[in-house]
C-alpha cells in the first residue's frame, strides 16, 4: 500500500486519535519513496532506550546535546517536515522535533504532550506541568515562564491564552504539519508535491472545503 493511502486509512479509521509517530513517518514517506517506514520507527524505538527515562533526560539527550536542532538555514525546506529526513539530517521544524520528543517519551514511559502555541510549537511534561522548547535546545520552562518565553520567541505583544497550554491532540498535530507543508509547497509552486499533499489533506473530512484546491493541485496528474 502506498504511504499516502496508508496514511488516509489511519486518519479515517475507527481510532479516536491517530498514531502520531506512524502517521508522521507516512507523511514523509508519501513524498519520498526512499523512506523506509519500519526503519524510521525502529530508530525511534532505539532513541526511546537511549536516554534517562525522564522529561529532563529526554530533552537533554535529544536537544540539549545537539543531537537534534532547529532548522536555521532554510526553514521552509519541505524536508524539515519529513520525519525520516529530520532524523537523518538532525534538523527540523519545531513541530517535527516535538513529535520526536513525544514518540521517544512514549517509548521510554515518559508522558510528553505536544502544545501548539500560536506561531510556535513546544512540548509539555504531564507529570510536572513544565514545558520545553525542542527548537531551542530543549530549554525547559516552568508553567509561569512559558508565556513570556512565547512572547519573546514570536515577538507577540498579546497575552497568551491559558487555554493554549492544553495538550494538542495527535490529529491536530498532523493537520498542523500538513498546514506547514501547504504553505511551503504553494509558495514554491511545487507541482510535483502538491498532488501528494492533496491526497494527504483529502483524508481529513474537516478539510472538505479545500476540495477545489485539491482538484487544482491534482490537475497536472489528470
């Protein structure tokens, strides 16, 4: 089964929420036929055994050590949104680095959640109610520090709604990954990849309003 079809099957399946790690791997594999889904999942398994099984240990091991870092050269490079490329190149967007942290935490028995802030993405420690920023070296923040950090990073002058600190569901995380890809692929007018994106986004019933865009992206293939 093609990775895009497998992704669509997961998204439309009976599960309340999608398997985040597998779904993220399938997104990248849909665009890059060289990606081996099983190998990427095995690498996440290995990382899950490598570090001290704690929030601090995982943040230090993955990000504080420099093993993975935020992309600072070509932020809009689509590869920064492909999980297999992030693990291979060791750079990625905030949300992809956060997915790695969540999945490594899950394998290590450490409950880490994604937190989709406006204009940025971080992770939270369920047990201590602290937060960390994978894009910036895994910097850890107490609950009363994260709002100021967010304003500094995003240059926002507005207050952060406390509701924004709630865990982001896996399905919403995947949609946000696809939103990033839509922005960069449309900007680049990437006619080779936009049809693939149409298949992936078309798996979400809540995006049915986009069907005209999907048809336009698919037109070179028709």
